[in-house]
């Protein structure tokens, strides 16, 4: 996302971004290649530079981490059966949009 949604439209290189946010080029390159996550420190720097909230970056990272955890642990998660009385309580804590998002993910990925 960093490359496609931010760097390419701005015609900015990874090196340009690294210099601008005062981090090593390798950090930006590893984030772009999906080999490194966005730390809180990097989120603060990206936030200041691009003018979006730090939460934008940390939420992207969290969603990415959850998605991959869900894929890698799908078999184990499938074996877990919810405690019946908690089903309704847990459903109350998810917004309709969040529930729909995860339901759609599960249907599309066979989770």
C-alpha cells in the first residue's frame, strides 16, 4: 500500500521517503516488500510526513497481522468451538461493518 497508494502517485522513491522521515532506506524497502511491519515509531514518522493519523498506519499493520494470523492458524481456529453463552455477547461487541468484513473474508478465503 505504501508504494502503490503513496509513493507512486507522488513520484517519490523509497530513498526519498527514507531521507524525508529520517530512517534507513532498508526500513522503507522492507516495509514495501512486506518483510517488515510498521512500528509505532515509523507510524509516527509516516503520519507526520503524509498528513494522516498514526492510527491509520498502525491499523493497517494490525489488520495485516490479523489476516495472516487467521490464514496461518485457520486449521487450529476451526477446531475451537465457542462457548455458547458468549456467542451473543461477542456479537454485540462487533459493529455490523466489522462483522460483515470478517464474514466476507471468511467466505472468500474459505476460513
